[in-house]
């Protein structure tokens, strides 16, 4: 079964510091991985995806993620955090066993960026 | 112009009532979804439709009945509402099931059953 895990409920970082939000995955076959962000009382917004190719993928708002096949990880990163980055972040994997019609989301990691 | 719009945004109702949530997307996407987000923010898929056809029904009680009159609309009707149905329901769409497409989400419908 396909799954993703986000080991941290919350990440705290000071503004201007680099941030990392962790995600590990378990899939059969090639992984199709995504990151989404949810601001309070809003729907999720797509940030970036890994399908194939370069292990470092760049997305919206200066975020990037590093795909590591040997560690089965897909960590979200940003070189310099902003207070406005404070939100709930979800890692997700497309479930190929359903023909791609289902995306499984992690439990979410709340990011707090302190000024 | 809202890409995926849901109505209503808030819904407060009594146990036992029947209610509907509507969703429309103007992106020309083929695939639409309903997800439920519980109080701990955990997201779980309920239904997936492709070109009006039900593809995924994720063991949702049959009190929940989705309907897709055309590929731009996916509505959710809930019969005999229970306290445990209280959650935020998100509609989403994507260009297809192909692996490379991310989802576009609506802003959610917060359902409170009292």
C-alpha cells in the first residue's frame, strides 16, 4: 500500500533561517510525490511535485524539495523562512494502484516562523 | 474568477437532517474529488470521479451520495446527518489521473452537526 509519513507535528523556525519539513514515503513502483500548503480556513494549494528527473525540484514561493530514493524521503525546504510561510504543510503520494485516481496525504506538519 | 468553488462555505444543521454541498470547477479538468478533513486536519479521500463516472468510493457510508451531472460539477448529498459527520469537506479537481497533475482545491465547506 502507498503511504506517506510526516514525522513532525510541528516545526518552529526563526525568520531568515532555513527550514525543512520532513516526509518519508512507501510506494510500490515509481513514486509520484507532492507538497501542498494550507493556510487557515483555506483549501490546500499545490506547491511542487516530483515525478521523474532531477532530485531537487523547485516550486512556488521559493520552496524546493529533495527526492532521496535510498532514504525514501521527500523533504520540503526553503533557504530563508518568512513569517508568512507559517501554515500547515502536507506531503502526498499518488496511489498508482488506483490508476492514479487517489492521492494519499500525510497527517500534516504545522510550520511556525517566528519574527 | 474562482477555479474550484464550493457552496455553502459553512453549514450548521441538526442530526438526522439531509444536506447537500455543491462544487463547480471552471478549469476544464476531467477529474473531481471529495475529501474530508477531520478536526485533527487529517485528509481522507471520499470519492473520485472522472468524466462524470464514479471511480473511487473509499468505503464511505451510503448516507453520502455524490452526483456529477457534468464533468464541471460534483455535488455531495448527505442523508441522516450524524455528529461524526462534522468536518471540513473539500472538493478538488485535476486534469486527469495522470501522475504529473496536482490538485486544485476549493476553499472547503465546514459542516457542523448539532
